[in-house]
């Protein structure tokens, strides 16, 4: 072959990439958005922070740093804007459509949480809504209180045995048993088998560690999962991918068991979510095994991991800040007095301000979903005027289709909203002042807008009962410090340092 052809063949791709870079920098509709040039040119910038820099999961922290330098609006990837301004949060999350979220790595494409199309999302969400309402959660009270009683029994056993208790395992078991009873009519009895809860919690943690890689390299990872399993069997796969496949396989078994259980033998006495979906008027293509497998995988994962994490964080600070526990005990004692000595009802716990404030603060520092929850409007043009930074008062036009988001990390550590943001301070949620109302408006732990968390009422009820049980025990932390709970990695949800063993405590005894 002639030399010039070789040269053309070698340089053509480079010229093509150069043209794309020039377009993105100077002619793209978002070309005027401030920020460094590299993320405006290539999404490899975010890949680096998400997957590789300091072990990956570092993009939220980097975005916060970029905002400090460039102001409230930047381009985290070429096709997107990231706006760190509490005043603009509602404008972003009021938007109807959304881009496929950053949880693509969870391999649950057919679940409600990953559904991009507005009408299909509505169909799926409407089918689930009735089982997640505040009233439906009240009907679950017998399950919830029996699991909270089991949690208390575990604390009593550890007070007697003097063995340190891994509270993170106990909360994982508590949330998982509730979620599985609610979903499938029966649970796996993890509260009676804490070593198994420990194993499953660690497995889920390593599965989540693989989410950034699976999100950025979705197709190769899926291909790897398929081909290596066929060629060499599952042990050859990377641990996180293996865990993901195992998690999905368990969800499939659960769904197949529900579909096969025509006589409702395993259903339990109450309503069970997947039995209800099976018998619902959803069209047949929405009730296939693979569709329901995705739904079950997401629900079990989200419904176990997120409340367990918030409880873990709350328990750590309750044990390290005695004043917090003292105030909570005072509030609970008063509620019991009002109930004339009988057990305080779930309804009355749900309105206790200090208990609610502890949950809010633990949710804030759990950060809910830490990935970029993008929204866009296919028709609407938005404008945004920078409220601080080097381009203050400059107005930017965001054309239809512009993907926008604010990561929870930036809002929940915003010093103007939450002074001294890493301090656990339930007081910041008390009262009705304008500041408190603004904080509540900017709370993103459960997401915002029409895609916000379905499980809020269930999670709140379960967390109120668990923390009430916890407050009845005198305990101290065992070989645990703040680094065991503090946000370090964004793996779609926040994770602390890799070698955290969770929150462990020595239980001295039950109060009263
Ligand atoms: C403290 C506990 C929880 C936290 C912090 C939390 C957080 C979140 C967040 C931030 C989202 C929005 C994600 C997005 O916009 O892409 C979400 C969605 C969702 N959550 Fe939760 N969650 C919690 C508990 C639960 C529970 C207990 C369940 C189920 C039983 C659940 C089921 C869901 C579902 C199904 C969605 C998708 C909703 C949709 O896209 O329409 N969550 N959650």
C-alpha cells in the first residue's frame, strides 16, 4: 500500500476526534457553559474520576471543587450541565423526563427506577403506588413491629453474652426481612442468622463497588458476564460482577416462586407486592419473569441497603454523641407517658420531632443516591443566572433536551444551607423557621420530583421503630470511628472506606 494512504488512514480518526473536540468546545449548544475544557470535550474525564482516581467514586467531590473554582454551573460531561445552586433545584427536578440514570450498572433496565420513557414509567409506578402509600404502610404494622421486637431481642442477647454486636449487620437483616416479607410474603429470616446477614451485606457492598465500572463500560461488562460464564464458569468473573449475577439470580428464583405459587401457599396473611403485581391488570409484557426480576432486584437492593445505611449512620452518632441519645430518650419517655404506659403506636412515633430530626440528619449524611440523577425537558428552554462565582449574574440558556442535575453531595454539604456540614446535628431540622423550611426543600436523600423514592413511608416507619428500639439500650461503640460511616466513595450510593467493618457496639443492658 502506498505511504500516503497509510498516512490518511492513520490521521483520519485523529482528525475526526479533533473535529468533535472543536465542535464541543466552540459550537455545541452548551459551549458557553463555564468550566475546564477537558470534561467539555470528553466524558473520559468523568470515567477517570468515577472509575480510577483514588480507587474511583470521586466525581461528586471533584464536581464540588470545580464549582468552587468556576461558579454554580459547569459541564461535567460534554452533553450535560451540573448546577450547584439550591435555588435552582426545584426547576431541575420539576422536569418531567429524565435521562437513563447513572444506575445503568445495576443491570435492572426494566425496573421502574431505570425506566426512561415517561408513559412507561407512569404505568410501572402507578402499579406500585398503592402498596407504598402511608396507609398501606400502616397495614404493614404487624410485620414492622415484629421485626423491631426481634431487633430488640438481639440487643438483649448481646447485653447478656457481652459479645460486641455488629449493628450494621443487624440493620441490614432488619431491612431485608421487612422488604422480603412485604415483597414475597415470606423472608429469609436474616434477623435470626446474623452471620448470613453479614455475608450478604458484604456481598452487596462489593457488588456496589463495581457499579461505576459497569455504568461506564456497560456493554463490555455485560459481554464479559455472558461470555466468561459460558467459557470458564462464574468463578472466573470479577467479584462485583459475580455478586451482581448472583443477586439477580436470587431475585429470579423469588419471582419464579411467586408465579408458580398459584395456591398462594407462601403468600402470608397480608398483601404481598409481587403476588399483587402478578394478579394485577398490568399488560402481560409487564409481568414476564425477566421484567419482574428487574423490579425485584431493584426493590430488594434499594429497600435493604438505603434504610440500613441511614440506621447505621444514625446509630453511630447516637452512640458517639450522648446528648443526642439523651434528648431522644426524653422525647420517647414523654410519648410513652402520653400513651399511658402502653406501647407507643407507630403513628405517634412518626410525628415525634426529635426522632424525625435524627432520621433527617442521618439521611442527609447518607446522601441517598450519590450518582448524577439527570433530568431534561424535550420541549422547554430554561435560563439560569449564575448566583455566585467568577461569572456571577451571567445568564445561560439551556435548550430543550439539555440534561441537568445536581449531585446530592453538593447540596447536602453546602455550607450556606448546612453550616459545618459534616457535623451530625439533628437540631438543624427542628422548628418552622425559613432556614429549616429551605433545608427541607433542598433535602435530596429521597430524590426529588415525580421520580422520587417510592419507599419513603415504608423506610420512615421502619427507621422510627428501629431507632426507638435502639434508644432503649445502654451501649458503647466497639472499635468503630467516624471513618466507618463517613462518605468516601460514590458507587451510585455512598460507601465509607473499603475496610470498614460497619458500626459495632458493646451492649451494656436494657434501660428501665
Ligand atoms: C432511607 C431509605 C431510602 C433512601 C435514602 C432512598 C433513596 C432513593 C432515591 C434518592 C431515589 C431516586 C433515584 C432517582 O431519581 O433516580 C429512590 C428511588 C426509588 N426507591 Fe428509594 N430510598 C430509600 C428506601 C427505599 C425503600 C425502603 C424502597 C422499597 C421498598 C425504595 C424503593 C425505591 C424505588 C422503587 C425507586 C424508584 C422510583 C422511580 O423511579 O419512580 N426505596 N430512592
